[in-house]
């Protein structure tokens, strides 16, 4: 299969056979790296990593991959280029396309990565936009494939805000690969209806199943994979955390104390320093442990009552027979 020159912007652009090919190639290159076999198949090529959003894993993954394949890699961070400031996206694309053999973009609107692909004249890879994160899905599907031996029919339950890149991309990927996708979230956080309709059309061809469930007790049973994600997406203000807790309180029937603990734990990630965050999070986790212990104690007491009632019922039945 020849995908030379193709941009990788979203999984909707690729057939199940092409995605299977990419996963197979990834597995092959991973095995070579693990065995210490050089695979510098793109010696002399150069790529640019254009990041409007900071990242540790995505940046390092692309840099190491580029070096492993023999390529020169240039990182342009949020303050490293004039794109969108003193020059248009199209101008940036044309400049980079004349110097580099490929461009990776991580940032905001999907339209930006689409424009980079349109005007650069070289392959462009989507390392995350607000709408899609296809490279992450390839990595996740490779992991699932390694664990189970295949993807077809596997039930993947996504628990998180399903309106953005991860919920969208997992749904698309599962539809393409004939998997059973379940989005578990309050209804207002389900994926965009237009995208659901697109994926349902794909699922009709691949045998995939797509479900959207608000109750975790109904969504999780039978899952092969449970995929969790943050409830406050990158770029959103920390004030929306309270709104997300309110939405889940109705679904899960949280007590006011449990709601306050979850809200506090979430806001602990928005402190001024790592030490402050850890201290605050530790405080809320201890409180949560205490609540869990209380519930377990109540369950034990109820279990004792149930056992006593069962014994008494048994004795009554015996007496009736006698």
C-alpha cells in the first residue's frame, strides 16, 4: 500500500484497510526499535513540529520518531513562529513547505491544520486540534491490538467530555475498525450529532456499534477497554469544572459532600505550583477515602441485617414444614 504524500489530518480520511496498514507499519517499526535494529529510512529529510499548544509526550514522541527515522527535526513552540500574528496561516505553510519535507501541527481549530496541508505542498500530520487527535488514536489502537490480538468487536467505553478531540476521534476510529464504541457522559457532553451521523454511516459498513449512555453502571459492564479523560479540556477556564461536577451530580446522585470533594479535587490541578497542587489533591483524596470507608461500613452493616433476615426466613420456613 502506498500512502506517500498523504496528509494525516483525521481518521475519516482513511479506509479501514489503510488504518490497518498504518498500525502494522507502526508495530514493525516498534519491534525494530526494541531489537536495536536501525531504521533510518528517511535519512536526509527534515520535518517541522509546529506547536501552538505545549506538550511533553506529543513533542517528544514526534522528535524521537523523526530522529529514529533519520530525519532532522525543528521544533517551533507557541512563541516560535509568526503564524497568525504577522503572517497568515497560508504564508507560514508556504514558507515551511519550501524548507521542510513534512509538518506536524498541534494547536486549535481543525481548519488551521487543513490550511497548512492545502498551502504547504508537503504532508501534514495532526498532533491535536480542538476537533480531532488521530495520531493518539493510532497509538491507542496499537496498544489494544497488542493486548487482544485484534480490534474487531472490542467494546471500548470512553468516559469523559465526548464533544472534543478524544471523544470524536475514538468514535471515528472505532467506527472505522468495526469496534463497539460507548460514550459515557451526561447527555449535553455527547459528540456532535452531525459527526455521530457520519460515524453511523461508516459503522453500517464495518459492523461497528456506537452507543451513547449517561449511566456508568450501564455503560461499563462488558467493556474490554475503559478510556478515561479530563473533564476540563485544554484551553478551557478552570471555572467550568464546577459546571461539570453539577452535570455528574444529577447522573450519579452524588451527595453534597461528595460533590464538594470532587469539585475541590478538580480545582487542585489549577493551583499556583506543583507542590501546592499535590498538597491540595492529597487533602481531597484523604477525604474521599474517608467517605468510601464510611460507605463500606454501612454496606457491612446492611449485609449483617440481610444475613440475619435470611436466617430468620429460613427458620420460619423450617418451622412451617415441621
